[in-house]
C-alpha cells in the first residue's frame, strides 16, 4: 500500500463526492473507475464536511440560534457536495414512490425533474437533519458539535461503500456501473477506517458510549432495510441509491444521537 496511491485515491474520492478543486496530477492514467479509490470515501467525507463542521462550531461558540446554525451548516454541506446525495435521495423517492414496475422506476430516477415524492423526501431530510443538529447543540460543546458533524460524515460515506459493494448494479449503463464496484480490500479498509474514525470522533465529542452504540445500531438497521428494499424493487444499486444510502444513514445517525445524548 503506497502513500502515493492513497493520496491519489483520496483526491479522486474528493473530486467525485464534492465540488472541491483537485490537482490534475492525481488523475494521470485514471480511467474513471473507483474500484480501489472507494477505500478513501470515509476520509474524503471528513475533508468535505470540515467547512460545515467549522461553521457550526463557530456559530455555537458565539451562542447563535441553534436552528439557524444547524440549517446553515446543512446548507454549506449541500453547496460543497453540489447536493449530490440529496439529488440521489430525491430520485430514489420519486422512482420508488411513483411505481412498482422496475423499469419505470429506473426511468423515473434518470429524469432530472423532481416530483412530489422527491420533494417530500428532501423536505423531511433537511428538516430531520436540521432539527437533530439543533437538538444536539445544548448537550455538546462547540468543538463537540463540529466533531459530531465530522463523525457522521465519515460514517455515512462508509455506508455508501457498503451499499455499493453489497448489491450488484441495477443497470449496465449508469454512473455506478461505469465506476465499477469497490473491491473486497477497498471495502474492508473503508469499513474499518470509517467506523474507527466515527467512534473516535464521537467519543472525543462527548456523545457517550451508549448513545453512540445505539445510534450506530439504528443507522445500520435502516441501511440494511434500505438495501433490501432496493434489491427487491430494482435488483441492485444505482448512483442514486448510493447517494440515498448516505443521506438515510446521516439522518438516522443524527436523529438517534439527538434522541439519546
């Protein structure tokens, strides 16, 4: 495992998951496949969430309104990622909500227009994440809030890799199919590093052992149920379901932490 390879994988993961500019030297000879680079998704999540974590910590330190602080942090995250994962969640909600036919659902998910189910999913998603962060602010220090945002970012990107690797591609011409499926070594490294980073960051944040374990268990359950539903309805993953897996995990983690810390 060479440091150069790890650096390239991290840069490629950041470029794939966000709008951060990345030097071209990291893409020399790169064919667009993320079979190995997916191992860096948890670390990329930390980098991507850093501005939002810093903003939330700063606003909390100056005793800004909790709801406003949480909403601004969520908004900054969406700007940094280009709302990539939110778009996936909305597309999945539209596809699965509109029909039980697999091919029709996949066609709807490829449509860039948003429907009723997608709009409702986005409203609930932003509302739950904002309310959960706002509810955590009185219980954690400003630095603890920032570390919690980072922990959730790493854990939810780990969930993306697990969902991606555990299901076959639903179609052969999509973004996820062209990017390949993370190999076994990349998946193991993502799971170990993401879970380890999340646990350490939540411990330092002061979330407490029991709330942390309960939150991890609940979010894992939601992720598994989502995966089984996607496999049953679509036959496998798409780029949209991978993004939706991140959002569902983030919502579940934040909501569980807010209820248990």
